């Protein structure tokens, strides 16, 4: 029992799903980046004030 998988079709389907999900992920990536930068700034200010 053997079957071959058309890899180009699989890759095309994966790219299609990934492309349709990507716009949904951008707000989360942006929010995480903003939180990271904001936390870093607060950390720097806190360190500066404690001196």
C-alpha cells in the first residue's frame, strides 16, 4: 500500500492558510512588541531614579 503526496499542493495549501492567518496575528505581535518596549522603558526609568 503506497501513496505519494503532491508536496507542491501541500506547500501551496500551507502558504494559503498561513497567508490568511497572518493579518490576524499582526495586532498580537504589535501589542507584545509595545509591551516589551514599554516595560523596558519603565525598567530604565526605575533604575535611573534609584541612583
